[in-house]
C-alpha cells in the first residue's frame, strides 16, 4: 500500500531553486534513501516532509491525506539527526523515554517501551549509563531507539551515520536496515554515501541540483543509471560518447561496437561500460554475447579480491575491476579484454 505520495514538490530560497517538481511515492514499510552530493536538496526535502519548512508548490500526501497544513508535532513523524541531539544531562533511559513522557504515556508503559527499544538496538542493560560514557556507535543506537520509541508513522533520518568512521558506518548501516525492517517502519534516510544507501535502501532517489534524476531500486540504479549525471555520481568512469552509423554500429573513441548486442534503438548515443564487466581474453576471440577490446595497461593496482586496471583503448582511458585469476598483464603491456554485453548500458546525456 502506498503510504507517502509526493507530487510536483518545489522549493526555493531567495530566488535560488532548491527543489524542482519532485515526484515519488513510498509504500508502507519501505526504506527510501535520498542520495546526492551536498547542496542537492536532500535535507530540504526531508524538512519539507517533517513540516519544518514550507514548499512553494506541490503536495505531500500521507495515508491518503494532504499534510501540509498539519504542524510538525501532530504528524507523528520521527526524526534522527547526524549529531544525534541527545540530552547530555539525561541518562540513556531518560533520553529514550523523552518522547513518551511528552506524549504523557504512563510510567509503566514507558518502562516497558524503553526496555523493548534498548533490546532492539542492542543496548540492553544500558538504562543508567550517561551519554558521555558511550561510544559514537552506542550514542547512535540511543538516538535511533529514542526516535523509534513513540512508534512514528514515518521515520526521517538525516545523515545519521555521517560522524562515524568507515568501519562503524558499514556495520551500523546494515543493523539499521535490519531494525527498521523487523519493526516494519517506513523511513526516509538522507545520505551522500553510495555504499550506505545501497546497504540500507529498498528504493533510492538520486537528487542533483534540486532535480530528482532517478528513483529506483539499488540494483536497478547500479545496473542501469538513466543518464550521465547519475552514472558519474555513482562513480562510473567508462562513459563514452559516439554516434550510430548506417551499418548499425556505434562509432566512438574505442572503435565500432555493434548496436545489435544491446538491442539499442540508436536514440541514446552515450555508452556506459560497468567496471566489473571485463575479463582477460587470452585467445582474442569474440562471441555473440560479448565484445573484444584491446589496449595497453596504464596502471595496475592489486585490491585483494580484484585488480583495478586503467587501460588505454584508442583515445580513451577505461577503468576495470578484474578477477585475480588469471593475473592481468603488467603496466605498459598489451591486454585483451572480453566485455560482457550485459555490462553495456546506453544512457542519456545529463548535466554532469
């Protein structure tokens, strides 16, 4: 069931457009990550949903009711911020109980709920700990428990892992997803970190300069970015411009590629080659399901599970992640690669 529907939402500040005609929907229990660089409009969209800012135009519908006229404290939305906003003079129990006290829940109900939430976030027995005695990860868990305790209809998280180190972020992002899914909580999660978004989200909305470039599942987003703006933001580098010829080939800086391989309709004339789609071809043979590229190794880096290679093919430098077996050629040596057809993506030209 669709629980949140945002339609043609626009916002500006002192003549500068912050969001332009944002439209998407979210189902009950889904987790949406708003992903984009700084200044793309992610936090602005979150604050509009929370009722902390006013839009210029558009509608926000939640549970089949337009909510723009409803003040923030009556929306029953939870919020969690990057700095956690915990009360340093209150212990863990008092922090988690704060929203429940404000709602005038009974003392026994509060006690039961706080105990349940601390169990959920893995902090059983932390009731009387002081906030300054906790690690960053433990503080993050307390903030999450406090946000979840009042049973919000929608949880809004603004860069909740942004102040943590990489290792802790990787671990906690998976734990946050498990907690939210186990509780059936509908959530919007703001981040600029692609790995974090892929770990947490059911759906991802890519925002760039206030425009919603793509709304999709994490896998579809990676497999088929809609344009160069999305592709470049996701870190793809093998983006090649060209044009079709009368023989049905795509003519570009790396040579001619048969358009028939990818069932391309020749309307989109930018080719993306995903970096994991290559493997060493020792026989220099070509099949109906792949293309063959030949070039020279410019840079070769061992990454543990893969080799990261920079390869010059014609006038183009391409980047690939290759398996460790067979070991690829050394720097300045020739290399022949098979590129799987499934790793070729035809995309539109974007603004970035």
